[in-house]
């Protein structure tokens, strides 16, 4: 139960912080999320209404791709093995680190420049990207047990915020972004303006 709290708190709040940072830098994306919400300005959103917000799904995927909150996962080899291309020999007991961040920024796996924050990629040229190029919740048997809850939380909070406020860029210095490694990768400088719609 303690791990649920530790693993579930900063990871999700970090993703939400990055969401606010990115949309403050990309008014076009913010306007599109608001357009998808339509006239639904105040009322609570049902699960069906949340499910219908497909552009918001792409934005959340892009937030998780641009800076995966957890920078990677480790695995311990249960038997000797070799890396497929380089032939590097690995031994039982070795620890291998899988760097999510490097995968999401590797040009070999993305048709649209991975350095661009561009949610539309998931409905376009990068729709059928390599499944392992984007694994913010890890993979296999030990992948994140809370990922559905995290996605629901992120989507519900993002949608409710977008019903009410518009985030603006607080300026190149205070809202510079940058990375800081805590338990997760958090933005170093985030400063936005908030306008009530
Ligand atoms: C955006 C939010 C989150 C991210 C990015 C995230 C990411 C991850 C990652 C990368 C792992 C390791 C997966 C692997 O080794 O393959 C993990 C494990 C885990 N996560 Fe999350 N997580 C998030 C939210 C949550 C939430 C909300 C909970 C619980 C309420 C949670 C509970 C756990 C637990 C218990 C594990 C360990 C699972 C195991 O070892 O079998 N996480 N998470």
C-alpha cells in the first residue's frame, strides 16, 4: 500500500505539471483541447464524455513521450544472453537499464521529429510507432500496475482544467522548462499565467 502512494503520487503530479507547461507554450494545442470539449464548460464529465476526448488522449501521450516522468526501468537477467545487434555478452545477474527518455527521442523510431511537441503525430505518421519506443509505464509483467488510474486521473484533471482556465506562457526565463531529476523528471522552471475563461 505504501508503494502505491509513493509510486502513484509524484509520477502523476509530474505528468500534470508537464501538461500545464507544454500547453502554456502551445496555445494552438490548448485551443484544440477546448474545441474538443465544446460548450461543456462547467458540468462534470461522465466516463463516456471523457472517452470521447480523443485529441486529449494524444496530448497526454505526447506529454508522456516528450518527458517520460520515470526516466527508465531496470531488469535483472535470469540467464546469460547477448545483445542482438552488437553481440555484447551479458550474464545472469547483470542489471540492464532501459532508458525511456532516450527511446522517446530516438529519431530511428519516430517519423515526425521527436524533438517537436506535436500531439497530432499519434493520429498521423507516428500512429503505428514501435510499441517499445513509448513505454512511460514500463513493459512486461512488472509494468506499472497503476497506469489506468494514472491515465484516468490525468485526463479528468486536464479536461476539468481546460473547461475553466487558459494557461499562458509566463516568459522565457520563469517558464524555461529544463529537467531536474527527483524521484521523477520534473521541470526546473515552470511559471504560467492562469486566466479564468
Ligand atoms: C503518470 C503516472 C505514472 C507513471 C509514469 C508510472 C511509471 C511507472 C513505471 C515506469 C514503473 C516500472 C515499470 C517497469 O519496471 O516495467 C511503475 C511501477 C509501479 N507503479 Fe507506476 N507510474 C505512474 C502512476 C502510478 C500510480 C497512479 C500508481 C498506483 C496508484 C502506480 C503504482 C505503481 C506500482 C505499485 C509499481 C510497481 C509494480 C511492480 O513492481 O510490479 N503508478 N510505474
